C-alpha cells in the first residue's frame, strides 16, 4: 500500500508535511458549508431543519424501512467503532428483526442516537493505477 504524504494544492504547490496533507484532504472531502453557495433546495433544507423535532411525520420506523436501510450496507465495508460490519448487521436483523426495529424506534422516541453511531473514520485509499499521483481527486 502506498502512503500519501504530499498532495498538490490548488495553487500547484505540494503540501509540506503530513499535517498539511491531512488539512488539504479535509478541505477537499468536507467543504465548508457556506450559505452564500446555497441552492433553493439548500435554503429549504436549512429552514426545515429549524422546525421542532416533534412533528406529525415522526412515526415509528417500520420493520421494512429498517430492513431496507440495513440491506444496502456493504458487507465488507470497514466496521465502525462498534467493530460490526454490514454483514453482521444484516445477520443480526435476520435473527432479531423486531428487537433491532424496537431499538431504532426507542432512539427516535427519546431523540437520542448514540454518539458512536455519528462518528466516522476517514481512511483514504488511492485509486488503483494512481498510486504516484499528487492529485487529491485520485483518493476515494
């Protein structure tokens, strides 16, 4: 596996060290949220996000909704903090569908989802054949 230490910045220069490389990657993969750049859809989403959480459409998740969400998880994706892969979630749901659905609905009712479910690790992987590239867009 090739380690990416230096990347080309928009001005054409290369990042100086690993810290600057990581900052550059963060800026590329998680751009700043600027209201000036909003489309009509973005403006609407901002307005809707200010509405109270207890709205008429806060209905329990159905077993089918949970099944659909779990089925689209990749089986071999890197697991999160809990160490569970998509394959493990799928197996758990197949064995305990009502328990899994009840767990998500209780989170919804309490308006609390575990913090560890909201964290992610970014693991940059260079695209095949682009190992020697200095362009941040060649990282997936």
